[in-house]
């Protein structure tokens, strides 16, 4: 029996943790060999590091992380990917510029059940609201509609879902027909947001419940509770 790779120690560098997170994602079947990408802020405050394009993510190593200088994060800066950077560079550039204080990671994966739930017309934010397992630790944003992978249009739509007006920034959003993007205080933190949402999506899909029926049940329960409070 193959033993899945263990996550790197919490004491390791964020870049080493980033590599470890993609190793673990491959072991879980959330990406294939060359899929997925990750970026982490430079510990010295000079830009960020991002996984290179085309490398085998199941074996990603520190030497395959590409440094992007801080001037790329200036608001309004044109998006031009440096040679060798992940195809989703635009997404990482926009989100790294949006990260709140204390956050350093942007993680993009293709988890099976998260994608399947969106394909079945679930709004992941609505789905997650029914599970304290998620909502206690993870804020889920609105789904990003199906858009071309690696496109600037996808990157900007994703950034818009992470920065909705008059609300807290979510930790994770789904990309319909594609995957998800999570942010975190560390690569491990971002990984946990994906794992948590993937788990409840798996449970909902296994139940066979239709999203419309569950939404109606939840709405009925809220109305009943409100009626009791106002009686």
C-alpha cells in the first residue's frame, strides 16, 4: 500500500509548505500530475513566490518556485506573466495584492466533489451554510461562473468574488467547471479550507439530495423560526 505524503512541518519555510501542499493535493486526487498552482508572499515583503508552469506538482520542489517582485502588486499594474510562471499567474497577481494582513497564500486546486457540486448547480456558499463544520472556520464566497482557464477574465471574476462589497473576504470560492481557489495564513491553512469544503460537498452529493429541495427546506425553517419570534 502506498503511504500518502505527509505535510511538511509547520516550522518549515512557507515555500517548502507550498510544495508540500501540492504533494498532498495530488495524493488526495484533487489535481493530476501537472495541474494546480500556489503562491506565497515573500517573507521579506518583496513580492511573492509562485509555482512554475508544466512541472510535476506531485514532486514540486523549492527550486521550481518562481520569485515575482513587489512592483507586480502595484494597483492597476498590467498583468504580464514572467517566463515560466503558472498559467494562472493573473489570478495569483490579483489575489496576492488583495490578501489581508496576516495572509500569505493563494492556492488553486481541482477537487472532485467541489467541482461536481457546482456541476450539479449548487451554490457553494448556500451549501456550506448548512454545515457548522465549514462555517465555524471557513467563509465560502459566491461561485465564479464558467470562464476560460488561465484567462484574465477568470482572474478578475475570481478577485471580485474574494472582494465582494460590504462583507468579509471569503477564504475559498469555487470556479464552476474548474476547481476552487483558497487563501490562508499559510499553505496549510489554505489547504484546510479546501479540505473542509470538499468534505461537505462529498457528503451532500452522496446523500442524493437535490440542491433546490434543500434550499426550500432551509428557507421554510427560517420562516418558521421568524414566525415564532414575532408571535
